[in-house]
C-alpha cells in the first residue's frame, strides 16, 4: 500500500518525507497568526497588538487541546493502520471526531460566558482589556471549526497522508492573510477583523477537509464501520489526555505567567507578544519532527517492528540539530528586523528591546525542545504515557515557579530564563523512560 512508507523506507527518509509537509503546513499556520499580529501592530496600534497578545496564551491552549487530542486519537488510528485493521481504524476516526466536536462546543460556550472574568484574572492592562475580550468572543464562536480542522489533520497524518492537511493549511493561510488585510485596512474593523478572518478561513478548511476524508475512506474496501464506538474511547483518552497536556504545557505556563508580563505594562507586553509569535514559528520544525516520530512509532509498533523505532528516534535527533542550528543563525543575525515586522522601525524602545532580548536568548536553546519533542513523540506513539505526563508537568511547574517567583523581583527576563530549564528537565525524564525500554511492551489493539 502506498501509505506504508513509515514501516518500509529507511527511518531518516521516512521521517523527512512525513515531517516536511507537517512542518511546512504548520509554518503556514503560524504565518497567518503572525500576520494577525503584524497587521494590527502596524496598521492599528501597539495597544491592538498587545490586546491580541494578551489573548494569545489563552487561545493557544484551545489550539493545543485540539492538536493534542487529535494526535492522541491518531496514535490508535495509526496502530490500526499499521496492523491493516481498516474497519476499526475508520470507527476510531469517526469516534474521535464526534467526541472532540462535542468538547469544542462545550469549551466555546464556556469561553463566551466567562471571557471577561478570565481576562480580569490574567491582570490584562486596562487600555487593552475591552479589545482583548472582543477578540476572544469571536474566537470562541469559531472553536468547533478549529477543533474539527486540527483533528482531521491528525487523522490524515495517521494515514500517512500528511500532504493533504498541508494543502488545506496553505489555502487557509493565504485566505486568512487576504481577509486580514481587507477587514483591517479597508473596512477598519481592527482586532475584530483579524478574529473574523481566522474564523472564516478555518471554517472553510474544516468543511473541505471532512469531505476529502470521506472520499479517502470510500477508496478503502472495508467491512461495516460504526460511527461511534464507546469501547474506543478509553484507549483513545489514555493517550489523548497526556497529549493534550504535552501540547498545552507551554501555553498553560504562558497563561499562568501572563499576569506577570501584563504587570510590566502594554509596551513590554507588545514586545513580548511579538517575540512569542516568532518563538511559535521556531518551535514548528521541532513539533513537526515530534509528531512524525509519534506516527512513525505507532505504525511500526502496530507492524511489530520495534527495532525501527529506535533507529527512527536517532534519525529524528539528527534532524533536530540541523533545524536548531538554522534557527540560531537566523535569530542572531536578523532579530531586529524580525521584531520590526510587528512594531515597525519606529516602534517603542521598550517593546523593541523586550522582543529582541527574548529572541536572542531563546535562540541558543531550541535544540532542547527538539530533543524533548522527539522522545515525547516516541513515548506517545508507543502509548507509554505515565512518565510522559510527569515530564510535561515538571516542565510546566518549573516554568511557572521561576517566572512567578523571580520575575517581579528581578525583571521580565526571568520569564524566558525559565523556559530552557523546563525543557531540559522534561527531556531528561522522558529520555530516562525511553532508555528503560518499557515502551516496547505496550499495545492498544
């Protein structure tokens, strides 16, 4: 079968083939979120950029729930696919779509009701408070489409068809940027314009993705597949919940320390928000490699090829080092120009220095999150979730503790000093678990 290259090709080649569309697609996804910030920062105001930034850590948690949930469910789908049990595979896909659709509706309703209270709890500056809430409410209306799109992308990846979500991401990103420009610069809708642009682009992509998935399933000759199977939920949730935690660790941590950043004022928040957008792009290749390792591990375990999993993990670490070196050089040479994309060349000096300091410091440490995501991807793909979960909780605790304890006393830089410490602790714990070899003995079908 043409999609079984993850269990047939050389590990390095298989990971490159699989991860490149994911990385390119996620770069496009980050490009249009970056475009949201750049357009409002340059064509509305620094306060508008700060308003989007104040919402960013919160909205990113919901994105991470969708991505993590989809990745967790896709492990089961990948294992069925590797074992060539296509009937159960289709049932698992439909079950996950229904569960996360219901979850997204519940979360969206909660967000609409309590967005003001949440932003108040995060100590959002008064001069951006109402604008941030306006952005959030539109975002929550579109939450079901965001969940549907990200879960569908994970399902395509589980089937080895990572090029399909790439095509939809490119389409969605281009459409989003065009709508950003029209709604902000022509219709003068401000922050609400970028929120509506994202909602429209993602809803169209979600519907089209679902139609393509149905067409893909029609090509597979299988027995009767149920639309919902309760017995699939428990193994799915055992992997999905820790995956959601892993994907959300950074965002939860950032939301918890957002009140600390907000305490330094809207100018520092604007610079920090711009730098966070860039960091999100820098993490994309590492996340793509980790996701590739997850599907690669799941398919090879399903096919009882555990030796290939270890070979693939070593290949993934080589890819991490190459990506980290490229990111370091770009941030060292062009940090001023990159921050100026958001703030303009005449941006506030505090905002500029905050953004540049964050980027130049973090440029030295992206290899750590790459190593962390590679080994996390292996454990997740094998379904070995206990130490995986503990490692990510330790990461979260370290980041929040250092930022909230030391930033008010020693300055905003303590917030980013905490990041590599958390990444390193996470990697150490997960790597030790990998070395035990217990992941080889866990199956879910």
